[in-house]
C-alpha cells in the first residue's frame, strides 16, 4: 500500500474521531449516549493495565478459534464429499438451503440449553456460520475445476487419489481462501453474539454488562478491542494467503462468489 | 461422426483437418479414451482400447497446465504421478527444460510465461513421459503466426527419429501439410466422415520457413483444398 494512501486513511480516522470528540465536548452529542473517544481510550488503557481485559479476550479468541477450526474442517469435508458425489448433493440440496436460510441468532438460546453457559454453546453457534461459508466455497471449488485440467492430469496417468491431491485440493483451496476472511470475521462475530446472549466471560459478556448499567464507554471500549483483534487476524490471513496462493496472477480479480451467510 | 475407419501407422505423423464442428477433437478424444464410441471399436497396437489410452499423451488446445505448479513441476508431473524416483524426475525435468528452451524459467508459474512458452511447457509435459502416441489438438491455434511456425519446427525436431506416432488436429491446412506425412480431411458435421486421405511426399527434414514456396507444396495444397473447400462451404450453410 502506498504511503500517501495510508496517510489519508489515518487522516480520515483522525477527522472522524476528532469531530466525535469535539461534538461531545461542545454538547452537540450527548456524552451519556455517545461516550467520547478519549474516555473510551482511557477505559481501554485501564482494562489493559489492570489486566481485566485479557481473560475476556482470551475466552472470545479461544471460542472463535474453535468455531473456526471445527467449521472449516466440517465445511471442507462436506464440500468435497458433495462436490464429488452428485446424487448426495442433489439429495441434500433443499435441506442445506433451509439450514443456511435460518437466522443463526435464534439458535443461540437452544445451544445455551444444550451446551450450557460455557464456551461450547458459543462455539456451536460459530460453527453453524463458518460451516456454510466454507462448505459452499469448497463445493464450488470442487465443482468448478476446469475439466481440461482434470483430463490432462488423467492422461498423464493420475489415479483418483492423485487427481484429488494435484488438482481438486489446490483448485478448491483458492475458493476456500477467498472465504477465509469472511469466515474468520463471522466466527468472531457469532461467538460474541453468543456471549452477549448468555455467558459469564468474553468480550460479548463485557459489552452486555456495560450495556446493563448504561455504560456506553464500556460498550464502545469492548467494540474497539474487538475491532483491533479482527484487524490483526485479518492481516495474518492476508500474509498466509499471499504465501499459499503465490502462483496466482497478482492483478487477478478476486473471485468471491461465495454464498454469504449472516448471523 | 459416422463410418469412420482410420488406421494410423506406428511412427507416422498424421494430421486431421476439417471445418469447425466436424469432430476433429472427438477423434482425438476417442483415441485417448476420454470418450468412448457409441458403436465401433478403437484398437491400439492391435488391442482393443479400454478406459484411458495408456500409450498416448495428449496436448490440449486450451491451457492445461496446472496454474499452481511451477514450470518444472508441471513438466515433471507425469513422471511424479508414475512414482518415478524424485532424483530422476529432477534430472529428466531439467533436461526437458533445456530441450524446450525454458532455461531460467523452471521456477516460474504458468501465468508468468508468454503463450508460446506455456505451449513449450505443455509440449515438454506430454513428451517427457515418453508415450508411443502423441495426440495434439490444435495446440498452437492461440499463437501468432511466427511463434506457430517455430513451435511446428520444434515439434518436428522432437518427432524426428523418435519413432512416435503423432496425430495432429488443426484447421490450418498449410500447417497440416508442412508438418505431416499424411493429411486426413473430415467432412462437415454432423455425421461427418472421411472425405479423403493424402500422402504428403515432401522430403524430410523439412524447413518450415521455406517449404511453403516449394511447387510440390502448392500442388498438394491445391489438391487437398479442392476437397476441403466443399466441406468448409457446407459448414457455412449449416
């Protein structure tokens, strides 16, 4: 990224935060409802220095990581199975559509009943979101393999297993990667939603607690902590993607035809 | 296609020409075993073909290189799939990289190469496995005229004294005559058949740059074009 673009981004952030700060100082914005950037920053510093933020952040990250790992493995497995077996895909198609159309948030109370207040009810909620994003992308990736590539590799003597290893997995990988950014974001969002609806730990719990006492500063501070985490994780995914997909032309269009799914 | 009987002598270089949509590629797919005939039979070295033709390698019209593998990995793929010792894969790949003029590009990915270079990689990929039969489906149709000429010459160099049988599909009659020992003309589809077979008695080794100015080349061209012309016109009408 060019330096001037980065400078412009920083300037834009400064203008937004500055006018927010100025608004609350001059009384245009009510501090009770909107808090204030300096207060939020002070709260974050207080959380960090007292160490009270870390257990919550660690819980949220652990839940998101578990949801992501389980969701991706299930999604990739199911995507491969259905991508390779036409009748299975045809059989399950309506059920998958119904399941994907379901707003996940309504599942949260059920998961709370089934898996309790601990981390697993949040992980389950995250899995239901991550699974579908990864599943649809893997499925497309396996289905969309260029038949010429398949024929070429078969003519060169590939067995079914070699075909999967040399053609189908790399081809699906590009699709899976294009969904990683979305699915990691979704994993974090959905576990936070789960925490928000019922838990005793986590950033979502932190936000819910603050909201319960009309502590807008606490709510914003929790959001800021989440945003920082998402940025860091996103940068990590970018690096991994550049490494694993270095065979791709740089200027290539990002083909992300993933069926988006929400909370 | 209907009533096609085509015997290809071992070690020969045969071209198939015909109007678009006449089933030229289908003939290759049948020989390769990628498609099976609705009736009739395919025999390779006298034995009926079942499944894929393990004696043949296939150079496709489209880009068929694996975009996620380097040039070297693409070239050595056939050997790797056959379970060849990795050291031998490396040394034979290096040899083919040299042979196809790709020195310095072994570590590049296909998208970093020009169209002509990608075709060289595809050529090395299909020849390295040392097949008895090489099938080529308009391999150079996407290239400019000069690169085509050069690639044609490289194919002839590879083929000369190799003892391999080449079946080459093209829509370019000049290319077919210049390269092959025999040209087969297919009629316009559907239900296409063989219109004629012509032995090309031009001496070898051939110089592709000058061959088109030789009188015998023109005679052959005129003779074959008489048949082909009618089929091309028919294919326009459909």
